[in-house]
C-alpha cells in the first residue's frame, strides 16, 4: 500500500538520450506496479507532457518487456520550448491532473532536472490558475496539492554533481574504447598519428578515462588545460620521444570542451595541423560523434539503471510531501539521495569555474578519483621514466600472476611496471605464476616492454593455479635471496591470495619472506575478500550479456526457454548481476541453494507464462549452484514437463567469459589499484617488519587490508568472502521478475 496517498506516478526521459534509460524506465514501471501504484509513461519528454492525450499512457508489466537491452529511450525525448513558458507548464499540469498523476520521475540531465524543479515549485500556483479558469475543480486541485519530483541523471557526459556515475557514461566509454582500440591497430600498422575527439561538453571524464584505458600518448581536457603557452612544443616533444623509444603510433585524445589556459578552445583539427607541421607525421582526425551515445547499454548501465529506478520509486512513495526533491545516484558503490537543487547548482558551478579559468577548483570539484586518475595518466603517458632522484630508494619488486586468467591482468602489470620504474624501482616479471617463482623464471621488465598492454586481454606473464607446499617454500626463499627481491606484487585470484597468505604465515620459518607483499584482486569470479569488485569481473559480465542478448533473440523467435550456465565457482556474483542485467526471471545461486520444490515452482511459472502467450524463458544458473540439480537436469525436467508448450535449451558459456580485451572499467580499476600497490610496497619496504596485505575497492574507495584478516574474512570451503555485498540486490531481481502486487501476471524477460 503506497503512502502519502500517491496513486499514480509519471516517468519521462528528457534531454539527450543515454544508454540505460530503458532499463531505468523498466525498473520504475515494474517497481511501481509491485507497490500497487499506477504508472504512466510520458512520451517525448516535456513535449508529451504539454501535448497530453496519447502521449501520456498507462503502463502494464508487459509494456516494458524486452526493452532492457535496447539503446536510446523507447518513450522518446524532445526539445520543448513550450515547457519553458508559464502557459506550457500550466497545460502540462492540467494533463497530469487529468490522469491523477502527482509524482514525477524525470530521467535526464541538469537542464531537464532544473525544469522539473521549477514545475514543482509552481505547482500550487498552476493548479490555482486552472481552478480560476474553470478547467479543473477545486476538489481535484485539493486532491493533488503537491507535485513530488525525483530525478535520475541520464547523461553520457558523467558531469552531474552528486553521483559518481550517470546513466549512459559507462556505455559511452565502451564505445570510445572499442573505437580507439580499432584505430590503434591501423595507426600502428602505418606508423600514423591519430587525433580522437570525444564528447563530454565541459567535463573531461570520457576523455580522461578513455586515455587511461587505451594508453593514449597525450590528452586535452577542460579541467586541466596545458600549463604553458607553448604547449604544442611540449606535446610534440613527448610524442616524438615515444616514437624514438619504439612506439609505432601517436594517439592524442581531445575532449570537445578542451581549451588552453587562457580559455581559448583547442580543436581536434588544430591538433592535427600542429602534428603535421611540427613532426611531419601523417595525421588523421576521428570525431566519434553520436556513436558514443547509441547502441545497447553495457552491463553496468543496465544494472545501475535498474537499481536507481527501483530506489526512485521507493523514495517517492516514502518521502513526505513537503520534502525537497532528490536526485537518486550512486556514491562509493551505494545508491544515494542528494538534494536536486544543490546538485544542479554545483554542476553549473563547475562549468562557471572552467569558464572563469579557475581550473584548480574545477578539478577539485570533480572528485579525488578523477584527480588521482589524471595524476597517474601523466606518469603513464611519458615516453621514458623520469631520471632517478636522490630522494628515491630503489627496490627490486617481483610481479606475478596466480589463479585463472582475468582480463585486465596485463593492464595492471603495465601500470605497476611504469609507475614502479618511474620511482626508480627494478621491476621483475615472474613467468607462469608461483611455478615460475619456484623455478626462478623471471626477467627484468623495461618501460617499453609493457607498451600496448593496457588494452590486451589474457596474461602475458602467464598464470596457473599452483599453490606452493612443502619444500617449494624453501625454493621460493632461495629465489628471493638470489634475485634480491624486496617486494612482491601478486595480481590474481584465490590461489594467489592463498599462496601469499602462506608466505606471510611462514615468516618465522623463512626470514626472507619478511618483505612487503600485496595482492591485487584479478578474477572473473569476484570472490576475493577486501574488494567489492575484482579485475576481470566486469569484462566477464559484459561477455555474458553479449551472449545472452543473442540467445534471447533466438528464444523469442521459437517460444523457447534457455537455462544459461555461467562461471563463478561457488560465488554467485556473475549469475545474479547478469540476471539483473539481462532480465532473467530466475537466478540459481550456490549461496541460496536449489531444492526440488524451487524447481517445481519455477516449472509452474514457466507453464503458466507460456500458456498466456509468453515467448521467452530465461534462467541463469551459477556453475556450482547444486551438484545434483545440474544445468542438464534442469533442462530435461523443464523439457519433459513443459510438453508442447515450449522448447528448452541449455547454454554453457564456458571460457569465453574469461576471454577478450578488458572493458574500460577493468582497465581503469587495474591502473588505480596497481598505482596504490606500488605506493604500498615503497612505503612498507623501509619498515623493520613490513606488512603484507590485499587491496581492493570497498564502498567505492581503495582500501588496504592486512593479510592477518584473510582467514577471518573468508569461507575456506567455498573460496569466497563471508560478506558478499551483492546479495543485498537479490530482492530487486525478484521484484523485476515476479512482483507480489501482480500474482497473476506473466512476466516477460
């Protein structure tokens, strides 16, 4: 039962479209229906609100079936000059009142949200004017005294204050990164230079993150313009030095709002002319344009939009009528609520700071992670490391992988090697994991040895699941002495963590193990303690989505149910998150278990759905959800009992989930974690008893946890953390699939 007497909600998308808007609309509609609240979609944004009639349509559960994977916005968006006028807003108020709508969820940018707030503020006056003109009764106006507003930020620019990520930004970054990866290969083939212009208005997020993810040679963003007037000379000097060091191409990324320190715009065509005139290089310009905005949303944008849509309905139904309108966003990996007016004002404030050339303050307002990433990029972009200084204490650091391969491992090695060498350290690459460590199979890595590794999948150093035992610890101790290793960075999964914990626990037995050791989480299973997300898990999730999107097309065409098996071992992260992102109606997790009663209930839901013209059934099963109720067993059960109503097929995605180039998120996180690991090893090496630890993203921040906590934080039998944060999202997946308010509905995935 809804509180605050809200009976009907409206949802609209406004401003530029952004991938993930449809996922948000779907979540809003289904959450509202599950609460017993009518929900209306307002087509064509504010224009539809002004025009009324068929532009305001009541939605059902089936209205939003099959839209989760679609780009753009199915309910449309349009510019609306009429809504900027008092008369237009009064007409919009009339149309909402005629449909009993007194709560509005707006998905758009700062301009769209500003318009929504003005509309809310004027609502009492608008309804009074409608009463005075005889268009509505006083009773109707009294029944809807306020218009409650909640905003979701849909913008690829990621420029809104109050949320770490906006809907669509991750997908745009995917588009940019894939395009640059493709351009890089042809640029290297011809030894060409390319200038890439990306979107973002006054925000350099897309440009900065794509530069880090692709290993670009130079970057121009609005928040940090070149600090010198002759910046062109410095840019050409760096790019030329990189060519001399062996790089076969030059890549410059320019944000569309880039400017010099005097506020003069810097265009991509100007940069091209500079490179051609001063370096004599064959240079091309690629303006990516609206390709950044289109296409199917990424895994992150699908589940982010789902979480935000669910939270938006939850908030608007529980907030008091007089409460200030909020923006629902994500901060430190958690859904948050922030005052809409404050967020809009601060967003516009950053644009003013850039216009007024207060770049330092603008950079501060972008946040610590933005500044940190920019600082790391300035080191990684160097053609060669800085000359050693007297303040530096050089170390010999060993880098190795352990566990299964995970996309992003190479990115982490590249960042660690370059940032380590820049500090004066000697970086030793251990081949083939701990097996190579035991055998002494290692080589010194130079600056250019890791060139091109930022975007490369797999593990160039090699990896395996070897965990040392017995006399192998003595062999490792000998190799540490022989190579004078003063710190170890392990990039890998559970087996690597277990091996490093063994080294740490044997310090009294082997004094050579008394060196700093740090573990960087890299596994698609996302089953490691001390980190909410592991390197490779985002790539695996997107690989699953790509496969399932194709499977769903096949299934819809022939009235079919698919049981899709995904990896994860005993951790259900990939299963649950891919279930949220693909619209699966059932997810089987080892953490919850599977019973025959569960399967019987699922079978009954399938039969009922297909009898009511359902065309698609999608179940996602963690590979070790149950040792007896296997994927094949489930398929056989559903096939036999389903009779002629539907076919059943299984899809075991296998190792394709581990393959491919890492996603931008995995590349950026790998770079950030590797940088902090080098800092940790440098700091701890000088201590009499250096610490051993594991690093990770916790509550959106990079944190380091002592190795002493490894055993306390983990389940040794099932190789997963005791606290799995993502299980909190299980109820949202259930609401999206089977709303309690609609017990007789037949969900469409």
